[in-house]
C-alpha cells in the first residue's frame, strides 16, 4: 500500500488557527525569538532585519505560503503563473517571498494585495513593493525591504511556490508559522508552533511582573536575584 502524503505531517495543534492567530498577535517577536533560542536552541529563526512593516503598528501571524523568484527578463507565462499562485493562497496564510537578492523591482502591489486579502491571506513578506498608499488603504500587513515604481514583468519572475525557501539564515517551509511585528519577523517550525505559543505567553506574563518590580524602585541586582532579567 502506498504511503499517504499526510502520514508524516505534524499533529494538529489543540486549538484552531484563528485562535492561534489571536493569541500570537497579543505577543511580541522578542518573546517568541527567546523561546526558540533558549528552549529549542534555534539560533536562526529571525528573518533578515531589513524586513520591516509598512506601518509601525502592523502585525502578522499565519501559515507560511512560500514563493521563490529572481531577476529574469523572460515573460512567457509569467502572468499566468502569478495568477495561479494567487488562486492557491488560502485562509490564514502569510505569503513569504524569497526574491534572490533583487533590489530593483516591486514584486507586490495594490491588485495583488486585493487578491490576497480576498483569499483570506493575512499578510505578505516581500523585498519590494509599489502602490504603497493603496496598500496602506487596505489595512493589509506587508513587511518589505524597499519601495520602488518598477514592476517585475520583464525584470523579475516567480520560479515556483509552496516549496522550502531560504530567507537569510532561515529555511521557511510551507505551513511553518510566521509572526511579525515592529521588531521583525520570526519563523516557527510547524511542529512546535503551539508549544512555542505557550512558552512565549509565559514570558510575556513574567515580564509584566518584572516591570512592576522595576517601577516599584527595586534595584536591578535585586530584580535579577528574584529571577528577573533586563
């Protein structure tokens, strides 16, 4: 009997994705990163620091939908592939683009934002954007490296999607958990997404207590002696 393709899939978390998103969006990336570094010994979980939110208060959380592309002057079938990619987006996905170092073109704009939002996608991570004002008007979280007016047709093209990609030092696989805020973006392996959530929530709770100690006038050395940190 042939093996089912889902036989080795990670077990589903005990909460649904919408609840997972709601709880992650209450956190901050520093807490998630600390869990990955100190509990799971993952010293490469943050995407390159150049990715920043289009607006400071933007946060994103969802399942990685990966895209790989690069500089390319060919145009045959490019629009069709882009359309198929957009039609493959799903509820609570976050589209993550590996753009192979491109610094010339905008791979994301107003109409792609509209199509992604209609599919239930929760955000995009991409090197270049254009139509910035129109994207801001849609309240759609976008993390980017630069803005420019040059569209990608004839300068850049997608190669494939929904395969593992390399974002700086981090391998992002389809279905991994993506979480971003003003301090950057972290990728959490799918199989530990829920456990990382629980541990990060404990850090956030602990930091409330630490801040109360500091505000009360407690000396930093006493804060550390009581299990706090800075």
